[in-house]
C-alpha cells in the first residue's frame, strides 16, 4: 500500500486518507480514518468501516462538509461516506459510489461550495466538470472544457454583489 494523497483534517479528531493499491493485481483502493486524539492516536478507527472502494487508486484529495467526506478515484468513481461511520449516506447509490465517467480518472479534489448545502463539483481527466447532487449523488449537469484538458483543481469565485458563484477549473497544463 502506498499513500498518494494528503490527508483531510476535519475537526473530529480523525485524519482521513486514501491509498493506492496494485490495481493490476486486482487489489482495491482503500480509505482510512485514523484517530488523532488521546484515546489512541495513530490507530485506525475501529467503528469506521467504509464499503470496499473500486480498483482505482485514491489520488485526489478528499473534501468534507459537516457530515460527509467525498473523494474520487482513478477509475472514474466518486464516493461519499458519512464521517462518523464510513458508510454510504441514505439517498446515495450502494456503497456511496457514483460513476462519473468510467475509466476517466478523478484527480481534482471535490469542490464543496460553502453556501446553502448545494451541489458538489468534481473534474476528471477527460476535461469534464460534474455537478453532483449532495443528497442523492446524482449527476445534475456535466460541463465540458472545450479542448478536453485534464482537470486538476477547482475553485469557486463569488460575485456577492450579483449573488452569483462561478466555478473555475485549472487544468494539468496550467490553463
């Protein structure tokens, strides 16, 4: 097992981190919750048992909100897990897994707008940005970058005067 992504640090005394497994050998990627408090720092959280991830590695950074943690993998699957249990939230597909585009790696961190609990945005290596419903995991809309560049990062820009938010995609070649 090789850790490829930086851990997520919410305020619940746990670190969340994904790993890379040998997909050629049929191993599944893994995602861990590790204790950081005095009850057993550095140990895996025993009551946190996420469903097995697909064969993709987890080389996108995880993102989180108050109740859930989100991440993508190199097989094109997007996951949502309840932070306290590691299980799929009610309303999401089985295992908390939504395939955005099979075989197209997700290497950008999910973007979670701060206001209103709205959708999540995530980009892939085929130059697409997906708007995903936070409650159901359904793909609400797909945006395609004109030239199909690989999406590596997403940011949000607020135009508070107009009451609008804009999602900005950064690609692998800096555009």
